[in-house]
C-alpha cells in the first residue's frame, strides 16, 4: 500500500486501487488564478501589488481591522474584484467536485474567499472556508447584515453602515482579517477529519499563512500527500526538520532524501488535475463539468 511513485501517476494508482476514500483537499489562491482572479503575492499581477494605487501603509493593511475602521474604501474596492459570481470555477474546482461525486472527498479546506468551490457544485458541508467568505456579513459591533445590502454597497464602492437603530458601525463580509479568529468550524472539522484522511492533496498555496499551513502535518505519519503547485512549498531544511521531530511538531513535506509519502506535480493547478483525471479515466466527466460551469457563468 502507499505510493509506488512520488508523482501524479503514483497518486492515480492509489485512488484507482480504492485505497483513498477519505481524501482531504487543501487549496489556496493559486487554484483561482485561471478563473481570472489574481492571487495575492505574485509580483506585478498579485492583489497586494495592485493595491499600491490606494496608498496603503502596507499591502496587508486592507485586511486589518484597525485600518478598515479608519479607511474602509480600499477593502470595498478590493471586495468588488473578488465578489463571487463574476468568475467561473476552474478545472481544478471541478476536479474537487468530481472527487465528491465519486464519494471520495472527505472535505475541502480552502483559504479562498471567492466561493468558487460552491459555484462548482460542492455542497456547503464539504467546504471549510478557513478565511471566511461573502456568504454572510456582520457589522463591527456584531450585528448581522443583509448580504444583498452588502452586495449593493460593494458594487457601488461605498462602505455600508449597520442598519440596526443606534448602531452605525461599519459592515464587512465575514472574511477573516489578520488577528481575527478563524471560524470555529475550521478547528472542529480539522480535529475531526485529519485523523481519518487517507490522501491529502494540497494545491495552489504558498503555505505561508498559519494555522492553515500547519494542517499538512495533521494526517497520520504514513498518509500519502500530493502537492500540485508552481513551486515546491512546505518543506523544512534538514536541521529544522530534526528539531521539529524531536519536539513532536510536524516536519512539513519532504520531497528529498528519505521521502516515503510525498508526491509533487510542479506546474499550473489545472494542468495537474487534468493529468490526474486523464490517468484515472475521468477526462470526459471533468470536461463536461467544466463546460457546464462556463455555460452557467455566461448566463
């Protein structure tokens, strides 16, 4: 059992053999780039670089509560870029949906706030939006806000204030800002799901933001893992890995010497999952989902 080769072909054999029936997928902004949504950190095209025109003190200020209280306009302009419904899901999103349709997906943990997993047809209970999304909104004093009102405000580029009498606090969608706690559901399902995971797929993330990045260490020590990404991420150098194993912390991916379970596909996410679908004999089904998704986005 386990991976026979540390590549997509090895993972395809594992899935085809029926050994992986509780697959967890972890995804970041890289899986949505081909939908037309820029990621955050790519120089020149990333959202952080493009925020320069708003004269922020530093790019990440757009996701800081203190700055939002003082100047909510940049966030509302950014929200317009990212609002769900403007972009069709990608082949990667549809591959995750295919895993669900085949009864193989335990959960999809996403860092993304674009709701494209749901747009691809994944049911809400299969998705953990670690950093929140636009499905609900509250004012900074905690009152619930109507998402239709928020949508109108975002489209107009005008920050919304709470409609509850005597409260004029700013409203923001339930997107997790820096320093805010992740949704309770994230911790609850991470603790419940990862011990059951028999294949972890990580795609389109720099694994730079905790606690999300640390999830790669939560499956059992012999659980196979696949990284689909433009570059290798999540590895520790030898010395750090030794220290981590001594203190019982996770030691990240290991694609080098002594690798027993980590496979990698380096390149664009869609190409990686199209290749995996081809090896599994799922290409026609994936193409159908992608075509239907594009047609739905156009209408």
